[in-house]
C-alpha cells in the first residue's frame, strides 16, 4: 500500500534533536517512550538513524519498526505517488512522508538494520556492481518509455533551475583556495553556463523517459546480498535516460575504471533496456553517443558544491572524476557544436 505525502503546516524537524519520541510517534501512529540517534550521515538533506523504544508491548512485534531512517529531501511526493507502480527496480519501504513550504521529510525502514550498507564518503566499486546498477536504471527507464506525460503533470522538473542557480557564482567558487583545479577553458563561467543552459534546453526527445534524477554514489546502497539499489527520489523528472546512467557510472567508478569500462556499462544498459521492452539502441548510433556525452553535464554540481552540503572529501573526489569525464568527452565542445 502506498503512503501519502502529508502537507504540513507544522514546522518539520530541521535538526536531529527535533526528531523527538512524540513527533516520531505521531507520524508512525504508535506511542513511543524514547528514541535514540544511532547514526547521522551528512549530505544535501541529511540522513538520521534512530532506534525506538515503545511505550507498550504488542504480541505482533514485527508490525512496527524498531529502527527507522529519517531523511530530509526536497519533496517526497514523486516517490510516494510513483513507487507503487514501479516494476523493475526495488524501492525502500516508506513509513511516512511530509512536506512544508520549506522542506520535505520521509521516514523509512532502517536499511542498516536489514544488513544493507552505504558507500563511504569516497568510494569506487567493482564493475559488476556498476553493471547491476545500470540494469536497475534500464528497467526503470524501459517501464516509463513513451508514456503520456500528461498523467504526471503534477511532477515538475526540480533539477534544471536549481542547478542553473547554483552555478551563478561559478567564477568565484571554482577559484576558491583548496578547490580542485580546473583546466583553463572551464574557468570561463559564462561559457560553461551557456553550455549548461543549452544542454537543459536541447535534450534529444527520442531518449526521454522518467528518471531517478540524482544517481550519484551518495544515493545508492547495497543489500545484504550485494545488490546495488537507489534511494532519494526527490528530484525525479522526465528527461534524457543518459542523465541517470552517466551520473551513476561516473561517480561510482574511478577515473581509470570509467575510462576502461564505460562503453561496456553503456552496452549493458542498452541491452537491458531493450530486453525489458524499451527501445533498441546501439552505441554505433551517433545520436546515442552525442546524447551520452552531453549528459555528463549532469555532474556539474560537484564543481561548485558547497562543503556545507557534502563533505570536502566527497566533493573533491567527485569533482576530479567530473573534470576528467568532461575533458575526455570534450563536453563543452560537443554541446556547443549542436
């Protein structure tokens, strides 16, 4: 059964101490004696893990969670509305979701309690895990390929405009002491932002489908069995399928592994897309390769991401991977040439 997003006039918790037993109990529908914060993961929204002590006993202990994850997200509406219909990709069990005019919050099952693990601040993964993640994305994309988007008119694109806003201070941010060094042509903020704007405005429509939207390594996890899955669907929208694919593979592989294996990952993605009743594409198709290369613009956040939003360790590592991919694929030049 799908959970509904609750429109909240009340102030939602903004810091860990505001996630109280009373607040959590009101959302889960149980009387809670106490909650204990067991782990806190920094990030754009932050992820908090709590253990729960209930005020009463129940003969069916499995009917209520002993451990939960509370995550700040932009807007939980997309996940809660879309999740019940998704076929080929596994999703977290949602317990409650709410939003106010300032933020969104979702309460989910605690993956750590289920034996799942999360990437470290900086990690890279074997090709097999990346291939599995690519196949998950192919399943998602295949299901929604060619759907009537009017059915999803309630789902705005929450990605492009915020990214354009974040890059407004490009020239000053990329020159800050301690930031990863950019090649000379990427220091030109006006040129980069012009290419960014053109990229958002000129996606090839034949690759359009429903996206997760934010598939960097901070939004993946691994099950006890070793499967690669995705969380945080708050910026899902319709756009180019390669947005999801290249953002995922370029943040989870080292620069060297991405150079060695990205075509293998692309081939696996395209084959799985067709296997699951999506369209048949081949990387020998020039349109495929152009759109794939252009989609590395998705990584732009890491070149200007504030160290207050993600750790410096993660930002710098993913910025280095982004710079290498942009240079390897001549990203700016490819977009300008269209």
